[in-house]
């Protein structure tokens, strides 16, 4: 039974009048009659009793109506949903990225582009000195950042990846020849002071205020970008903890990256404004969720 014939059957079951049914469906009464006769021949039973005065459903017709109507409505709902998704699949999505995150997210972004080829992806660098400002101002749709994020107006997506934490020191620093160091060494040196509207808990996930033993970690000059940190460390004026991407994308001869063997891994995730979870943001987070699931790769 074709979908149009099902629609004719359901309309006639509601109207119980060939003329009104034809008018609703923008077809001729003869087309309605032909469709019903075709269905009755296929089923081998009469679906409607019709006389010159009235049209009435038969018991077989009632059974068919009960079975077909929910299925037809489900089909219509599915078509409407897909149409809505397609309507929102074009547009621009601006992603705020911190550091070299765009390179590490390349497989995820490839997956997203394959699913939504009409979407234009734009990127804006976000600095640790103001990790959530561009998102709250509506300048970006989502941001990649390290966790935890405990902001009541922001939603945290799936963890995209984890990476170890390192300690940056200048090449002639006494620690530079070590294979790895402990977080406890932070109590013996000066680290940069991160300037900007930064939640203390968020900063502490990468640059703690105290060592594991409880000793205070002394802050030095204020910095707002990673290049400022590099310059400060290279000059020997501070040491600084940094996620592994710093080592991978910012190698230079006057700075050494030492593994911190007792530091928890840094987790990165997408975040977005809860009140601006647009269809494109949801599409990106779905791609991220699928990418994070190894069974879908």
C-alpha cells in the first residue's frame, strides 16, 4: 500500500464522505474511490459500506484504521523531524579554541563537516585569562577548555581527550636534566600569576595554589597569554605547569618540558551557554559524543 493511498484511507475514515475527502486531499472523488477499491482488492475484504446516503466503516476497516493511523503519524513525525534538522544544518558555527586545540580536534571537526557540509566553521582564539568571556558575550557558540567547569550558566559536554601535565623550565634550570619531577617542586619556585576573570578552582586544575603537601605556590609576574609565559620561563624568571599540548606545539631550545609524574591528567571538553544550545551546537556536541565513543570511530 502506497503512502498516498494510506493517506486517502485515513482521510475517508475521518470524513466518511468521498467528496469532502477529495476536497481535503486536492484530488477527484474518483481518485479516492479508486484508491479504496484497490486497497479492498489487496486485502480481500470491504473497508467501507457505502450507499447513496452514507459511508460507514466495516469492522475490517476499523481494525485497519487502528493499525495504520499510529504508523502513519510516526512516519509524518519522522519526516518533520528530518526536515527541521535539515533546515538548521546550514549556517555558521563559531568555535572558541584555547591554544592548539583546533589541531587536536581535527578528527572530530572532520566528522562534523562530513555530517553538515553546508555549515561554515569559524574559529576564534580564547585565552586562559578570560576563558568564558567570549562565550557569555555571544561571540562564539562553544569553547574548548580544560575541566572542571562549574559555572551555573554553562553546560559541559563529553570529555574529548586527556593529556598529561608538564612543568616548563628554562634550559639551564637546575631541574632541566631531570627525567620527571613532582608537583611538590612548585613550592620551591615562582610561577606566573594568571591575570583575568579566572575562577580559582579552574586555574587550580592546571596551576594549583598549593603543593600536594600543602605548601603555598608563590606567584610572580602577571601573564595573560601563553607566549608571555614562554618568555617568562625562557628568561628563568618562573617555572610553569602546562598541558602536554604546550610541549607538542611550542618546542623551543631555551625551554624544557618535564613530565609531572604525580599530576592528574588534564581533561578537555566542549562547553556552551545553556540558554544558547542551538541546533548547530547540539549537532557539534553529538559529533563530539560519537567521536568520544571508541566504538563509533
